């Protein structure tokens, strides 16, 4: 019996497979598209090569003084020499191990949380205890650690302190405000609505001015907040309103049946909210919350206007050094890069979460 | 627990009474301390300072301002400058945002990626940093007035700002304005008439082309009839600086550029998510009806996308207005810089001044959200 083995399928024509087809379909499919491709190439040509040339090819990396920067490009020596300033501000040089060990502790905790499964049970305890530990380490005054005034804190350290305190404190306040806004009690509801809408209607800078200039007037003489504490109060109270709105949008996604079921189980108001409604509402709104925290992180740069030396303010400080005049371009680019890394990774995280939460719903 | 506490209603009333007592008590405590502190420090109170002489000059002011003007004038100048920079910021951020948003949806891979890179870069860098970068790096390193970048002898780009021709409207210019209004009204009427005719007879009318012609031809005709009343004054170099024409200061430009570029990323994302939110079936249905790609976009996709995109775009406009307050860092004389800054330092009346400033922003926010609500109500899908 004759055997007729099937012929292997003919490969698609060269123009329709591999990178050629990809280019044809994605870059050159129509005259319009070709024009766009040329426009794109022109944009790349105008932006990428000059930047690469400035930041890498013509840049100076080696050396210790301004005189070592001989090329036309960026003077990264400046950033290298001022790195401790950018990261820790005016924190005393011999005490730098303290902020460094706090950061190491954070990284260690994150790593532990990933690999040690039991740690999650102590999450709440850690959130309360860790700031205490960090404060003792950074501020000192206890256990023989020399005191480092908050006015000495600066750079990325200060930015991270403001951002994390802002996030940790604005969250519970935001939850309370959101609950207040959902409340059936008219006075509590209207107070919450008034607060949320008022704060969301004004720029952060006015709130910061309020906190730094007017807040001291509100308390009896002798009660003194330092500048950092005032900025923290301002930022926390400001962001709490935005957190509250995020959580409210989470509430709106919870079906009525959940409330009724909790009521039917005989749960009290606080049990119902804490055990049934809030966990679901927060889960739904996590991507929005991360978005709010990203803008909080960016907003921390405003504290420089009320005279704190955060990461952005360090550009002015370092480039006003007489030995390094005219280095602000490098400073701004470096600081922008650091901010970008933080915010971009946060937004990637929120996108991943969003995808994960979406599959949970079976979409 | 006593029996009456088990009643939910009574408990609710009780909670509210406690809240009110705490709240009023807190306010009272603050008010007392503030009154005491203000007296101790010898700070004046009340709003009489608004009529006191300011004693400082403002670098750029849309209305006449001298050091002899009052703090109330300072407030007005600040508010006007806020509104001016916000207006142009809204215009430019919308234009950039629209282009980037459309690019982000382009089937062309390269353009698509460039738009994504633009969005991810500028959205993730604090806008204050961008303002400072434009002000301290880009605009400060432009050539001096002597060696300005000269664009056709009309626009001069220098480190002291941009100098552009200014239009002077002479007698009879009102005719051009009237012609413009007539043209707009005519287009509205034309649109209605064409739609009614198409509904009745199926005949179409080139509304767009006619409209553009009307919009150009009528004002041009008025311009000629009125005897060319509009003339341009060109900036000219006198000594170390330019005279005549319109000057845009580096402070204004830095703020405008940074705000437009930053806000455009959010507008682009809003436009993209609006268009992407239109179900695929809508587009397929439009294709099967035989509509051309352009008509699909105009008649089917855009009307649905706009409903989703516009509210978040308007919110971004509001953010832009609020972010314009960051001018305090570079000294563009808007509300926060001169009123909540210079005036506050001069008078020391922080409480009153910050209250006025906040209420002003609140009023702007309120107006914007009223517009938003009106839009949402108008755009709501009408279910029958």
C-alpha cells in the first residue's frame, strides 16, 4: 500500500513572518503610518542622542572636585561627592549608620515578610512598633544615642519620613472620615463632608502655610511643634481627605446584601464595618489608594517651600556650594531620577494589583 | 448598660451630642488660644488691612498697580494672574494631552511607545521639580537679550523671557467681534437646519466646510470694512532690553510649561481610557453599518468616549489651577506668591489672609464642580 505522508505546510511568505512582518504591520502599514514612523524617528533622533551624549558619553565620572569635570557633558562627580547630602541632608556624618540601619531594617522586614509565612500575623504590631524604633534610631536621645534634631534631617531620608508618616497616619484618619461620610447621623455626616470637600478644594501649599504659620497660634504658649511636625500635620490632614474619597468609592462597590447579611448576623456597627465592609471596600480601592499615595509622595516636595530640606531642596543647597556652582542641572536630573524610580515602581505595583484583583472577579 | 442605651436612635443622638460638644469645645479652645497669642504678639486682627497700602511693587500685573495700591489690589492682581496662567495652562495641556492621548492609541508601535514614555516620565516627576527645572535650568541658560534667538524678527527668545508682537485694537475693532459672534450664531443655526433637513429628506449639507469659511470670512470682511483697525506692535531692542510688544516673563513661562506638560500626561491618560472604555462591539457595529473609520470615530466612538473622559479631564483642569499655587517657589506673582506670601509677611495677619486665599480656591473648585455636575447631568445616558 502506498503511503502518502502529508507535505509539511509551506512557510508563510517572507514578508508575512518574523520581524519583517512585524515592521510592515506596526510601522509601515499605510502612507499615514509611514509618516508617523518618520515623525517618531525624528523625535527619537532629537531627544535620545543629545541626552546620551550629555549624560554618558561626554560626562565625567572620575575625580573629586569641580576641576575634574573637563568634558562638555554632565558632571556626575558632583552627585557622587554630594551623595550623602542628597540622601541624608545635614545628618551628622559620624551618625549616618543610624538612618542606614533603619533602611536596612525595612529591607530585611520586607524580605522576611516574603519568605517567613508566619510574619503576617504580626503585621499590625510591626506597623505600630517600627515607627517607634525608627524614631528612636533617627532622633536619638535614648539609649545613649546622641540627639539629632529634626532640622538636621534632610534629603531622601526626610522625603521618605514625610511620605511614610503621611501614608501611615492619613490612612486611619481617612477611614474615619469615609465612615463619617457614610454615616446616617446628620451632624457627623455633614462635618465629614465639609472637611473632605474643603480640603480637596484648596491647594496643598495653602494647607502647609496654615500648618506652619497659623497652627502655632492655635495652642497655648509653650506648646511647640518643630517645623517637621507641622509639615507632617499639614500633609496628613490634607491627604486624609483624598484617602477618605478613595475609601468611599470602595464602599460604593459593596453590594447592599453585605450590609444586610452583617446585620442579620447581629454584628454591631463597628464589627460590621471592621469585619465585613471595610476589608472588601479597601480591597476594591487599593489601586486608587496607591494612586493617592503616589501623589502624596510627589507632594512631599512642597515642604521645601516652607523651609524644610527635602530631596528637592537639596539641589539648591548643594549647587549653592561655592566649590560646585552651576551644577543644578545634574542635581535636578539626579533628583528627578530618584523620584521617578519610587513613583514609577509604585505605579507598576498598582497596575499589577489591579490585574490581580481583576482576575479574582473572574473577568 | 441602661435600657435606653440599647435604642439605636437614642445612641445616635447621644453620639452626635458628644461630637458637637467635643467639636465646639475644640473650636473654643483654639479660638481662645489664638486670641491670646495674637494679643501677645501684637498682631492686628480684622480685615481693615485690605485697605492699607501694600508698599511693594509687582513685576507683572494685568491691571495698573503701584506700591501705593492696597492689599485688596494685591489680592485682585494675584487672582487675575492665577486665572491667566491657569487659562493658558488649560489650553496648552489640552492640546498636548490630546495629541499624546491619540498617539498612545496609535497602531504605529513607535509613536505609541513614545507617547507612553512621555506619560510615564513626566507623570512620575513632581511638578514642583519640573517648574524649578524649567526656571533654573532651561530658561536661565537661554541667550541674553543681546544675543537673543530671533524668530523672523517677530519673536525673541531670551533669558529675560519671550518677547512677542502685541496686537493693538483701534477704533472700529468692535465690528470684528460682532462679526465673530454672528459667525458662531450662524454656524449653530446652520448645524440645526442641516440636521433637520437630513432627518426629513436624507440630503446632507457640508456644515463643517461652510462653518470654517464663515468663521474666517466674516471677521476678515469686518476687518476690511472697518479699515484695518488692528495693528501689531513689534518688540525692539533698546539698550539691554526689548521695548514694545508683549513680554512673557521666565516665571510665567516656567510655570506654564511645567504645568502644561505635567497635566497633559493625565489628560492623555483620561482620553485614552475614555476611548478604550467604548465596547469593541460598538466599533464592529459601526463597521457593519458601513461607516468610514472617520465617521465611526465621530459618530459612534467619540460621543461615548467623551462622556467617560471629560469628567476626569475637568478634574485635571482643577488640579492645574490648584498646582499653579506652586509659583510661590519661583515668584510668579499669583495669589499664593504675592497675597499669601508678600502681603502676609507685610501685615503678619496670617489667619485672615490664608482664610481668604483658601476660600478663593474653594470658590474656584466649587464653580468647576458645578460645571462638572452640569456636564454629567447633560451627558447622562437617557434611558427611556
